[in-house]
C-alpha cells in the first residue's frame, strides 16, 4: 500500500504555515463534503475522509513533527503487533537457543517467575 502524502492531499508545500494548512483544509472540506456532491456521495465521502485524516496530522503540531520526521504517525508502542515482527522475534529467540514464545509461556505458567 503506497504511503499517503498528507501535504499533497491538502495541496500545500511541506513548509506551509499552520494558517495555510487550515485554509487549505477548510476549502477542500467544503468542496468535497458529501452533502455538496449529490449523486457522488460515496466518492466525496472517501475524499472527505482523506482530507480529514491529512488535517488531523498536519493540523496537530506534535503529529506533524512526527510525520515530517518519520513519514508516519502510527503507534510505535506495540512493536510486536504485526505478524511479521512477531514471527521475526520468534525466529531470533530460536537462533539464540531459546524456544521463543512457547518457552516464555511455559516459564510463566510453571510459576518459576
């Protein structure tokens, strides 16, 4: 899935001011609001959601800083949430002689710790 460019979605340059971002958001939100596009509500709703998502990031100084630095605002707190990362962690534990999750579960369930 291609990465979304929130600046492109709002039609503003990367160095845009907060005020310019807000103005672009308001203009696009009015233009693509589903109620203003009779007969094209589904299409307009998708555009409207994308515009809101972009503004939700670029309109928030902390999220914008993270997006500018890392290209994402995803929750990095759960690094083992994806199947790929979890499988890689299990493989790594096995390479170092551990039994991965199975061993950890056994230790916990046995009451050793």
